[in-house]
C-alpha cells in the first residue's frame, strides 16, 4: 500500500499545475476555433479558466488513482466542442486549432521557467510558514514546467484521438487523410497498450532528461 500522507502531498502539489495545464490546453483549442469562425466552445461556456467547466469525472478519477498508486500521473479534461465545418478555412483551421493546445502548454512552460529560476534563488526562510510556502511555490513552478512540456509533447503524437493525429490529417492529401481517419477507432486502444507496456516511458525518456537538465541549470 502507498504511504497515504505522501500520496496526498503528491496530489496537493501536482493538482494545481496539472489543472492549469489541461485547462489552458482546452481553452486554447476553443479560442483558436473561435478565431476561425467556430463559436461552439464559446457558446458551450468553455472559454473560461473555471476548472469546474472543464473537469471530466473519469479523467479526475484516473488522476487521483495514478497519483496514489503509480510513480507517474495521468488524467484529462473534457475536450472542448469543436465543429470544423464552421471554420472559414477547414484544413487550415483544423491544423491551427489542433496545434493550439500544445502551443499553449509550451508557452506556459516558458512563462513558468523564469518564475522557477527566480524562486529557487531566493534565500530560504527556514521552517517557518513562509519557508514552507516558498517551497510549495517552487514545487508548483517546477512541476508546472515539466507537466506542460510533457502534456504538449504527448498530445502532438500522431495517434487518434490525440491532437497530433488531426495535425497530420490536415497535412496529408485528402485521400490519405480519409484512410488515416479510419484508424481513429483503434487509436485509444493503441494509447492504452503503449502505456501498459511502458513504451511511452522509453519514448519520452530523452524529453525527461531534457526537462531535468533545464531545471537543474535554472
């Protein structure tokens, strides 16, 4: 059994950066869709930073369970509703809207990195409340950088239903894109198989090394 206090601390530290990352990801999709003429996400009330509008019950449960019982953390928010047929330019809109989520994550990581670098160079405050608060802020910024880079990179994989599959479909010739889209019914199965087999750990190991390097050099 996992140590309950450590698991709860893990959830408390990771919940804020994880929620911020997935909410910014989904809002970015909705804003990009609106820019291309599709107000579906706006009309559904999803262009907000209110986490209650984005939380998915299953995704939240998976986040809690993986935090408690696994060394990694996984979860998701409700996808924002998008109607590509309302885009002024369908293929360009699909490309930009699909890439907007990962772009938002990478931008957020870039913003959090100098905050992390600033916080770790502040003089420590000992065991006082301010010292503990300082350490908590450092953890939030550190995990914020890591989580956003990982979520952005993960979503760029060209496996349906991940955003990378829509980006690839928008770049392929129409006949190839139609064949590729039929693969979508098996995409989630492939994602689960890759996760269960540990293949994702191998795939993302260089990226994890990169994240460790930039954080250690801050």
